[in-house]
């Protein structure tokens, strides 16, 4: 039985969580996030509360403390089973205890057991974690504080055990009974240009004239009803940097925490002549989530397109942008999966038209989110010779078996690259980032007011770029110093993307204080080399952020190794536990445990068990109820509404289908794109004239006499794109390149006359050179 408000008492009394305070310390490309959660037991009996909450997939939890009344206890990391036993023993003997552990299904879900709070008592829980900031398409660095755990869906037959997804409760957005305040201190080697957010911010406050330090806060009155996203923009963001962090004074030299650790952020340089050549080969597989949650709007507010609608528009753009000579297929998945074609087909006008018709009919009608089976199906298909496999995965990230999916992707990583897209609030960073990382691809998140298309087209550009191969990293340090890499080898590098590398430095040099690292690789059969020098002298105290991220990187590699060996390789699990305990960084095999040893007397009264709700986006009308009723097996409106405590006045019609909406006005850019042929050309027709806001006669009349109608139509389309849609160039650049190639293949003598006539007709001033002609 699911209770929508997350309360277990029949009286619907307030939940014990009262407020969340977050302080963020950003250092260039990494950050430490400190959060404090305030609780109060307003029951007449002792209360055991469980709060399930998400963290970024790349985060490392590094501190956990709890304060009950005036007494504070700081947690320590222990082997997970030992910590659980100690927690249970403490509770049964009447002591307050706190336990923090990773969910068994997904590393970005943590379960916080607050333990027994006496009646009327207040408690606060403080949690620190470190994380890398992801680079965005527009060079911004993204820090996301996840608030929403969209209902995680576990495939039938999966045992949820005691993991996080079995414990999640939700409330309608806007009803969250706790508040959030957030402040951030930003420090960077390069000047800070600006800070943006999907939530209202107070003005940016610079702390020095160089603008390398600043503070910013969320505006007052924020409710924790969506993911909170900060986007940081630095000047010269592509400059490589190195930070050497000093050892922990109390740690043993030679151990990870007892030695300095270096973090390098590298931006490999790609020669321009190589980057201008795009491949025309490849097998492109577009794997699209068609589960019920894809009916959700892309963002809060009126007029928001639903996720599946945005996915349809994006597929149109992708299908029009593919190069002639490649192969493709589209697979939709939910509780089951469906392929457009039995196997990948060659890209042609016929197959493109067939696929576009199926895209138009695509709906979010396949139930839950089970991604494992479609991936197994794809990996069972043989790769095509001379057609590198490129997988594009679109999902709102609501799966419960993330680790199983990542293991499967890693096993097949040699056969493909994967570009993943997390759609909407609450997409799992562990899933989206994890599949891209394992399969040498790139991950993108589409949240708030973001449009999906520019981010997807950036990934298509990466997929069409020449592959970087034979990557090697060589450390050059004085002979008294040894380097132990903490990061796995770099397997993929894209133009304009950052690689973060961590390494432990053991020993000290009496003379030379300089070190360097050389990165070599082959790009389009050309050798490329990048070198960065750095000082071996540790920089200012950075709160052990770099050490802990280095430890987390090594722990993640070892955890994957342990799963691959199915626990049979000796010493791997023990090494993870040792690293985790030493660095204070959480792992799959450890947990934080804090026990407040009071007077030891047993607490009187029955122990209540309560879930703290996490917010949930609301669907149109009662389609929320409809979605849950399908998952829970309720097929009458009344039954589902009672269970979910829906207070809307719903008809059976509202329950069975979404409310009718007025027909949206079609975007003229998408209209123009939909008219392009697979070859890259346009045909002179009424639909094209409509996009250009002209009659057919007005469009036909100015055509130079000796010019073919198709060439004239294609030139007009290009002039319109460059004249009116430059702000969306990232979305149409590939189909424009196809159009130019097609015109050049026609060997037209009077291209200049065509462009001039097109400018006159459309009122533009686009130069022939600008078009690439």
C-alpha cells in the first residue's frame, strides 16, 4: 500500500524533517557540498525515521555527523554489515543511532536511518560530499543538488531487498513540508564570468578585484521542489590546470591520505583541419525511453512540452542529420521493447521516410522502465564491418537496477560508444553518466528550460568526429618521487571536453620541484601530443577534496573489478574497505555509523517508523494517478485515487486518458527540417513556401532560368536558415552541411546568382561564403 504523503500515522501529522541548509565550496572544477538536515519528533512516542535521498553519481560522501539536543556525534566508516549490527544493537539498548549507506541498486541513492528520537526531541544530521563538476555544451560547469527521486521502477522479479528504491515516498510538488537555503563560495584559477541557476539567485558577490573568488546564494523562500542546478562560467575555461594537495598530517606516509595527491584537468587540442572532416560511416542506434513517466512535462510551468514529444522532435532532427552511407535503427523501451527495423538498415530516402512515420506515432505507452533487455538485444546483434556502432540513449533515468546495467555496458564497451541523455528533473546521474563513462561516450542532462536538441546535436558532432585512439599518459617527476595513478586509463577524448586525472605522489625531491605530464594519442592517423607542467609543492589547504575524489575514483574502479570477478578475486573487497575507512569516503561495502551513548536506559513507548517524503513532479490532470495505478495493479479510478489520496475531482475520462490540449503551433524550423530529403536537398513545394511565409508563385518566380528547381529550393532553405535561425545553428549545422555537399555535387554554374535572388526574395543579406558554397 503506497501512501502519497509518506506518513505512516493515520492522523497525517507533520513529518519530522524541518529544514535543509546547504553550503557549497567550489574550487575550479570540483566542489565540497555540506548539508545539514533538521528534524523534530512531534509524536508522543519514540520515532525511527528513514530519509532516502539522491546524490550525484560521481559524489563521494566524506563526513557524517548527528546532533541530538546539545550532544553531537561524528560518524565513522565501517564495513557495512558490522555497521548495521552496531546500529541494531544500539537501538535495542535504547541508544540513539544514525546509519548512512548506499542503496544496493544504485550508487546515487543513499538511505539515512535517523534512529530513535525521544518524543519532542530535535536532531540535526550533517552530511558532506565532494564531487566533480560536469562540463556543459556551452562551457558551463554544472553542480546539481538532486531533490527529486522520480519513482524508481524495478523490473518484475527483482528483489528490492533493503535497498533505497523500496523505501521511497513522494508528495505533490509544492507540498514539501521542509525548506532549503543554499550559499556557495566559488574559487577558481581563472576569473569567474557569471553564475546561473534554474532557481532565483541573489546577485553574485565578488570577493576580490581579479574576480577569482565570489559568493552567491539562493533567493529566500525556496521550496525543495525540483533539482537545484548551479552553472558556473569561467574565463579561459579550457586552460589546463593542476592542483597538488598536501597530505593529511595525521596519516601514515606512503598511504593514500599520507601522500600528496595531484589532480590534472586536461583539455586536449585538436587540429582544425582534422576537426573539419566528419565521418560518413557508422551504425547509429537511437534507444528511446517510452515508459509512462515520459508523459511528464519537460519542466514546471505552463506550455511545457512533454518529454516524449521533445524526444520525437529530436529524432526528426537526428534522422535528417545522418550522413548518407551510414546505418541506423530506433528502439523504444519500457516494460518491453520494440525496434523500428529487425536489424539496422542503410540510411536512404525510403528508410528515413519509414522511420519518420513511426516516430510520429511514438507514444509513452510501454509501462515501466526496463533498460537491461533492450541493451542485451542490441549487444547480441553483430557489429557491421567498417560501421562503428554509436548508441544514443534517451531516458528520464528511472531504473532501479543501475549497477546491473553499468556492468553490462562495461562488458560490451569495446564494441561501441554510448551517448546518454538524462531528461527532466530527477534523472539518475549514476545511470546517465555511468553508461557514457563505461562506453567511452558523453553524458548530457536536459533539465529546467533546457531544449533537448542542441545538447543532442553536440553529442552527434562528437559521434561523427574522428576517434581518438592509442591514448597514453606519461608522468615526468624527479627520480626520488614515484607516481601511482588513481584514475583508470583515459579511453576517449572529445574535442572541447575535459579529462580529470588523479595520482598519488610518494617521496620527496631534494632539488627539482617541477613535474609534468604528457598525453599522447593518434587522431585521424596523426600523432598528437599535449604537455602540462606543474609544481610538486602542495597548494593551499583545500580541505582534502582532491584526496577524497582520488580515493572515490580508485574505489569505483575496484568495485567494478570486484563485481566482474563475482567476488572471487581475493583482496579486492578488502582493499575497497581499507581505502574507504582510511579516506572517510563511502563505498558499496561500507557505511557511516554514529551512536550517541546516553544513559543506556530503554526508551518507553512503541517505536514508530516513518518515511520522510521526497517531492514529485505532478502530471496533467490525474494522469499521475493513472501512471501509479498501472504500476500498482489498480485499474479503477476510484481504487487508485483512494490509495494515492488524490484530492482532485476526476472523471473516469480524466483517469483513462490525458486531458485534451489545443493543437500546438508547429515550429517553422522543425517544419523546414521535416521537408529535407535524405540526400540533403529540398523540393520546391507548397509546404516549403509556407515556411518561408510566401505563396508558391512568389517562391517560383525569382528562380534563375537555367537553375534546377531542387537546387533553387535548397539554396532558399539555406538562406532562410542563415538569415533567420542563426541562434539555433547547433541544431541544423549537419543538415546544412549535407545540403551544401548536395549542391556542390550538382556542379551548378550560377550559385552566386541563386544566393543573390534568394536574399532579395527573403529580405536577407547572407553571403555565399557564409553558406559554405
